[in-house]
């Protein structure tokens, strides 16, 4: 079996009429095209100085949360295992396997631990990450 061919992620340009404003002038940061993130996988992005994991769940919904795993003390969550526990989509840290809810960032094994979540949107095929959510209940 041969390795899959990976296409480079194309940066949005001012010549692309479908691309949102790059640079986050409107409070949102363009991360990549939606089709660059396969369902049940994630990518890492630097959003306004923060390491953010952008993840698609099994339904294709897009979520954004801190890429930093408080257990591993490393920015690794974007490389985690995406799954569900009941009806809760999560990403499990690839190092110690703690699962964090994609909607609220709460660790499913220890509700006292959570990672920051971010607003996320898909506009005309582009994934954008907005500001950090202020409430753990915000989804």
C-alpha cells in the first residue's frame, strides 16, 4: 500500500474571491480549507499567538480548542484520537489518552480539568477560528 498524496494547504489570497479576510481583521483567523481536515482528525494552528487544535468529529462538525494538553504539558491535542463517549465528541491526548470534550474542553475523566475552547466557523469552505469562549458551557 502506498502513502497517500498530500496536497499543500493553499493560503488565502486577495485574488481568491471566496476567501475570507486573512489576518483576523474581523476577529476571526483563517486556518485552512475545510477539505484539508479529514473527519475524525485535527490540525494545529497558531491563532493570535495561541496554539489551537482544529478538529473535525465523525459527523464532520468543526471544533477548536487549545492544542496544549495539561497532562502531557505539550501542544499535542491536534494529533489525538477523535471519538465519542455516548453522544459527546472528544479528542484524546496522544500521549496519556485523557479525553477532552470537543464542545466544552472538559476532560471526560476529570471534570475539574479543562482546556480553552474557541468559537469556530466555516465560511465558503474556509475554517475560521474566533475568540476564546469565556464560559465552559459555551458551545
